[in-house]
């Protein structure tokens, strides 16, 4: 059928941060459509396990490889292994990212200057900002330099970046993560124009609120598993009234990397249960 994902069968996709909760879901969904997956993650054991599980579940070729997205040599070595195992790359998905408690304030707003000072923006460790910016922005930039060259030289392909709703509406307490994800949106637009005449499209998906290893400490109580006041506030401001299920990202990702989106480049699609449309009243 013309309007199907059948044409994606046997394409090769590289997914960074592929052993994470969101990465695993995206990789599984793409593999179910016949896309051969290279799962790249700094945790080699986790990447191999995810790849083995996906291959067993879908029957699609899948490999898990160790890779540090902040080390260009590591990325080049990973690319050579991908070529050897699966062949030339058609799709790059930049999924590596995350936040750090070191870049997270303890209070949402400063109410009492003296009492809140150390728990506010002024008490943050700048090394936390460095880590968050490097992982989210450079962790998208460097893989694009390494794998994007191959796509541009081939004259076809798709790059999909993983942004966040924080890029549109920065949340309290996480200034570094919000700013870093905002930079992903800008980079997506810039690169889409830069690559527009090469046949390579560049887009992004912006997940709303999904429980992951990076945000669980903020949204659920470690002892009880119940929602924190912050988690409840998020649900109250999400019109669908719930967190997203990671599988609900797959359809948007498939669309953006497929030929159904041949004239689509430079966009960021929210998958957020209506969060971005709600004014709070």
C-alpha cells in the first residue's frame, strides 16, 4: 500500500541512548516495522540486552553497542561496527539525554531570600549544568556529525532528535535541562535548513510527561510510589489527566522517519496529552 510503513523494512536506524525507557520503546516500535536497529548506549550490557530482547520479539536484526555520545572516536568506532553488522545507515535518532539532581533546585521559587537562597538557583553546582548541557546538546551534535555525514553523502535519510516539552514551557527546578532541550529545537531547525537540499530531513519529537529513570525522583515518592506534589501538578495540567505511555511515541517517530513525511523538515511535534495546549484554567 502507498500509505503504509512497508517501505521502511530493512532500513537501518541508529538510536543513541537506546537502552533507556523511551529509547527501548522507540527501538521496539521501529523494529516491529522491519527497521534494523543499532542500539547505542554508554551501558554496553544494557544495550546488548535490549537488542537481544527486541530481536527475539520482532525477528528483526538488532545489535547493541557501547558508545559514548560525547566522544567522537567512540561514535566513529560504533559506526564501523554498525556497518559491519547491519549495513549503511538510513536513519539517525538522537535519543541520548537526561537531567541531574546537581542541576535541579530544591525550591520552585524564591519566597524568603535568606531561607531559600542555598536551595535556589544560587545553590546549584555549575558542573551539573555542564553535564546536562553536554549530554543533551553535544550528545545530539556529535552523533549528527558522525552519522549525518553518511546520510548527506548518500543523498537521502532522516534525522530525528528527541526534545521535550520543557523546551517550550520551562519547568520550575530544572533550568539546565529546559535550556538544553530548547537548544535541541533550535539546532533541529537550523540543521533542517542546512541539509534541506541534500535529501536529508531533520525533525524532532517533544515528549510530554512520561515516567523515566531521569525524572522518577521528582515525580514519585521513592518509599510509597505515590505521586509527589510536583507529579500531581503535572497531571492536573495535562488535559488527558495521565502520564504518557512510552509506546505512544512510536507512531509519531515512525511518521517522521518515513516517506510519508517527505516534505516535512524542521518541525518539532509535541506528544504531550494536550499539555502544550492548556493554559491552566
